[in-house]
C-alpha cells in the first residue's frame, strides 16, 4: 500500500485523480503484493540455478520466463488448468483469491487467520468481523493484532500455495468467502439491509475458487449456495428499502438464471459423493428456491438437512436455524424447546436473529409479553436500519 501511495503521488498530479481513488490504490497495491510474492516464490529456484550454472545469470532467467509465457507464474488461475477457464472469474477476483490463499497461512490459528484475511484482504471492518464471529469487537481486534505479530516475529513468508499446501488451506478460504457474503447479505449495521458490493465480491471469489479447484465438490457447493441465496436479493426489500420477509417476497422478482446455475452446480457437487457443509447449505437454499410458494416449502426436509449440517458444523447458530425449521414443520412449541435450550449460550444471545426467532415463535404460541421482551433484547443489538424498523413495528403490534 505504501508503494501504491508513492505511485499515486507521482501519477495523480500529472494525470488527474481517478474517479475511485480507493479502488485505484487497492488495485495497485494488490498487484504489487502479488508481484512481490511471485518473485519471492521464484527466488529459491533462481538462486539454486545460479549456484549450479554460473552462466545462467539474470538475463537467462528472464528469457526462460518469457519463453514460458506471461501466465506461467500467474498464481491460482494458472494452477487451475484448462477447466478453470469455464468459471470465467474476473481478473480482480482471481488476484484477490491469490491474496486470500496467501493470508490463510496454516501457521496461524484458524480463527485468527480468517479474521486477519477478512480485515487485511477483503476489507471488512472489525465490527463486521466481530458480528460474523458473534464475538466482542475488542476480542477480534486482538486476534488480528496477534496474527500480524506472529507473521512478523516468526518470519512467515506469504506466497501463493499449490498442491497439497493449497488443499490444506481450502477450508479456511471457503469460510472467508462465505463470511464475506454473509456480511453483504445482512449488513451488520447501517442504513441498508444488503451490502451489494460484498455480495458481488464474494460471488466473484467463489467463481474464481471453483475454477481453481474444479474437482472439489465443496467449491461448487459454496458457489451454488451464494447464487441460490443471492437470487432473492431484489425481493428482500421493498420500494422504500423496507425489509420483506421470505414468506412475503414476490418470487417473480427472484433471479431465475442464478437459481438455475446454482441448482446445476449443486447437482454436480452431490454426484461426486463427497458431502460437506457448503453442499448442505446449498441444498437448504435450494429447498426455498424450488418452492413455488412459501406454503409449499419442504420444511421437514430443511430440518433434516440442518440435522446433517450439525455433524459438520456443531454450532449453536446451526442448531438455532434447525429450531426454526422444526417449528415450521412440527409447530412453534417444538421449535421453542430447542431455542430455549440454547438460551444459555453467551455468543448466541449476542446474535439478533436468535431473539427474533424466539419472539416470532412466542407470538405464535400466544406468549405476547415474552415475545415483546425477546424483540426488545434484539433491538439492543446492532443491526441494519430496515431490520430495526421492521422489529419496531412488530413490537408495536404486540402492544
């Protein structure tokens, strides 16, 4: 970034300030970081060649690189092979994916490497990352600081991985892309419900990732999940930006092209016979996209899929989502039993959706006073303005 700023000081006075200065700086910094990483990745080979062949020299090394073609060391997209081109990711997404792969270094604690990547590469602010992890902002900030310190003190080299090293990083990369989309799909705070730029960024990264590892069903499952979910984006808000619940959405506004592509990707992934959490998430999203109306949604199947998902992600968030599906298929009392059992989890009680789900189910069983308290608990937590306005209307209706 310092090099990008230095270049801006030279170019901008002469050529004018670009229309989007931040994007210009980030783009230049990204390319410089990748160039540096690629140079470092080739350094050991060049030094070994020079040691064994004194006549090799720098010009010979440059000639061999030119003979190999400009994409010979192009990072993840080159490693993907010919099948990767089918995904047709944008160059910016491919470059960003390369940085994510570098940053998800196995020497770092898994939670720290994901938080650091979200902050340093994907551009999420610390509050949004804390929301994604259901943790205090100060805790996440400390994780990021410790990760940076470890990289510096241990001399960890950042380079684009390949082979087995690439495979070992996939789980963390999947999570990073998933969390970027999650923060776009439901903003942590602010005036808008959806942060469209984050949704588009995550889908671009998922396309690049699916092209990088075309035989990996979880990569296809992740892309399918994002497409099936994002297909509903236009219907999630009304003309004035107000929240529209899933059951009330105009399904004619759903993006059928994204749904069709997502379903094809999911079918391809499932045929591989190697199930995983993102394929299950995508199957849940497909249950919604395939239903002609809210009443035709197969909630029993969704509850069963969440039951399978818990085996891969034994988290209270997944269990809370299963509780909602159980409530829709077996009645609100059954779902409340599960949610009430989760009520002692401190992280879950910092998640507005937990209190909202309880409030809705409490309303359905006639416990209006308890429902009002649940809505009030949700309103104490950060959330986007359209969701807050919706909850305030729901709370007022209980009075």
